[in-house]
C-alpha cells in the first residue's frame, strides 16, 4: 500500500521521428530521398522544400482532428492493396453498411 504506483498515460501515442509525428515527417523524408535521386543540389533543395511545405500542410489539416486522421484518410481515399487491407473492417468502397 505504501508503494508509489505509476499509471502510464500515453500507451497509444503515435510514433515519433525526433519531435515530429511519423505521418508529418514522412513527406520530408520521402522528398529528401527523391531529391537525392535527382543528383544535383538544386533538385535536392527543391524536393526538400516541397516536402517541408507538404508536411506543414498536413500538420495544419490534422491539427484539431483525431491523432490517426492521416491513416483514416488514406484508408478511405486510396485504393486497397494487400499491405493496407484490414481484415476486421469492410473494404473502403463499401460505403453503406447494415447493422
């Protein structure tokens, strides 16, 4: 009874890369890779700036929404493939459910 019990408050936090959520940092990292493939400093700088603006746009969109907003948006708006298919839910093209 005298033991100090620690109750964790953040079990389901989103993954982080440094200080940023993974879904916000992903556009910058992807565009860094694309810029590296471009083979010049100008292509790298342009790609990183596009990735930065895309990540800022995504951060502003999901600012007052559910933490998994980006994952939900991807599920409903992109085509299904074996990697993104969920077994417990119906396919995203079935919009009307009974029950």
